[in-house]
């Protein structure tokens, strides 16, 4: 069989020569992001839909423009891998945003504090993703069969996404993280207050220093991101086993996450077909990871085409075939 005909061609490990200034550009972008957010959060305010859309467009544009210097200074293959990895991370982050929205709702987080809390979460995610990516790359470098384990992890995630798309997973299942083991364990080991104190992270109650409820929720968000990273990091590494491409794609996806959250909260019910696309993307990447040790490597062109068809098709289907959804408040215990 001619595997090249089917887009399955063995390729070398992505060992690119990355100029030092490309690392400097990524650091500069993070610094600018921090300055922008520091300026906007000097006074907490509720982020409205028009503002969220504006900033979402801005961060998506910056992420896409970064592919240009990647193309010219690293190579066309690297540019394609960056775009595919960024698109995957952006798509998989939608589930993360959904759970964060449930956490905010269950703890009745004041709308004006959401932006600040998301920024803390993004800062932590930037650190944890670097650790996960470096660890994942080291494992893949030393043990090629680890790729199969990563693939099986993504197959499980694809099945869960498929069940969610079919409506089999009750929404209360997603809320279990705030109602059951994780929050109870955190409350047992961390002195967490049951009240907000402005945007303070530490407060004093009866002379005892405690984390505010805001700080506790931020820790909870960090834990959820770590759990989602178990799926998203192997997915990104399946596209590019190069640490610069893998991490920079994560950075540019994460920096736009805060603005995307407020857009997604408003538009999520309309795009009912996205869970089907996520299930397909996870299943496709799982196939790539499992097939890799067998000597079958899918070209980046095919991967980009599959992503475009799945994501574009789900958006088109959601727009053409609209569905009505009934919503109802969900009550859970947070103490």
C-alpha cells in the first residue's frame, strides 16, 4: 500500500533550529499581555460581550500572525505544526471554559471578579503547561511506546466528548468537581474562608490568616487546568514533538482564553455541534499517536485539513440547523 497516497508518510522528528529572537518574541508577547491585563484590572469591572469579542479577535489575530515569522525563520513545516497545535489547543480549551463557567456559577463569583480570576488561572497554566510539555517530550524521546499510552488517554477523552455530544453526560457530572472530592480535599488541607474579601487572596478571620474564597476558587481552576492538560498536551505533542512549537502554540492559545471565556459563555448554546467536532479531533489525534510507533506518520497538511473540516463543519452545521435548548438552574453544595 502506498501510504503517501493516504497522507501517511514517515517523517523525521521535528528538530528545528529556532533563532533566539523567536523566544524573545514569545516572552515579549507575554509581557505585553501582562501589562494590558494589569491596566484593565486596576479597577474590577464586568466584561461585556462587545469588549470580549474585540479582545478575542485581537488575540486570535496575534496568534495567527505569529505563524508568519515561524514560517520565515524556522520553516514551512514548523509553521503548519504551529497552526495545527494552536487550533487543537484552542478547540480543546472550550471544555475547560465550560467547567470554569460552572465553577463560577456554583460559587456565585461576582461578575466583576471573573476577569481577575481567569488571569490568575492563565498565569498558572502557562507554568504548568511548560512542565507538562517538557516532561511529555522527554518521555516520548526515551520511550517511543509512551505515544500509545497518550493515544489511549485521548481515546478515553474522545469517548467522553462523544457521550457529551449525544447528551448522555448529565451536567451535574461536570459539577462534581466543585461538589465532591476535590473541593472537600482542598478545604481539608487549606484554610479557605467561605467569603470574598474584594479581590484579596488572603484575609484574617478571628486573628487567623486564611485564603479568601476567591483564592480557593483560583486553586480549584488550576487543578482543573492540570486535569485538562492531561488531554491537551499529548494532543499538541502528537502534532509537533518540538518544544518551541508545542509551547508557543499553547501560550498563544492561553493568552486569548480570558476573552474567549466571555464570548463562549454567550454563544456556547448556539454551537451545539462543537462537542461532535471535539470528539472527532480527539479520536483523530489518538489514531496518530497510536500509529506513530508503527512507522505511520500523518503529514501536517492532512492534519490541518482534518481540523478545518471538523471545526468548520461543526460551526456550519450549528448555524444551518439551529436547535433549541432548555436551561435550568442547578443547585450544588459548596461547603
